[in-house]
C-alpha cells in the first residue's frame, strides 16, 4: 500500500488507520465495517483506541516539529492518519446513532460521537500543532494539487 510506504517509520512501526492488520482479511466484519464493533459496549472501546492511537501520532508530531525534523510530506501524512483514524470511527457513530434499530446501539454511538467530537475540538485548538505545521508549510514545500506532485521552495 503506497500510503503506508510513505508514512515515516517510528519506534512503534508505521502509523496507519485503525489497525496493523489493515490489509488482512477480517475474521468478523463488525458493524458498518469496523471489525472491532460487534456490540454497543464496543463503541467506547473503539473510540478510546482511536484517541489513544491519535495521541501517539500527535505526540510524535509535536516532538518532530519542536526539533525541526518534520518534513512537509511526512507531517501531512501523519496529520492525515489522525484525521482518518478519528473520522473512520466518528462517521460510523454518526450513522449508527441516526439509523440503528436498537436503542442501545444508538445510545452507545451517541456517547462515542460526543467523545470524538470533543477530541476533535481539542485537536483543532492545539496551538502547538497549528504553529508548527504553519511554519513548516510556509518554509519547506509548496504543493501542487493538480497532479499530486510537490516541489521544494
């Protein structure tokens, strides 16, 4: 997988979307495609796991940015992995809380949605990440979105 190859390797291995077995066939499909989501109580487990993985990446980003070691491409890929992680779970929670027939699932999805919404607010107001990324983006690389390439400035 190309994106996995582009992500920087860390002491924890490559960081990418929800599990290290992303490409492995799932033993169980799970609710709305999340293999770990098989009962209402799993919503909080899945949400907490996503937040924990995002916090690992977030900490690593802060260290890289503070040391001036974050190349633009790896910084954006790490940020994208945070976004993918949170959105994968929050999107499922949003759907479930609105359409599932079982009230227990709807309630659990509502709790997970609220938890992840609060976490997104925390990420959006993280001035260390914003400042570091803003400085990094302005000084290192200019991206051209028409063909997916980038050039150094």
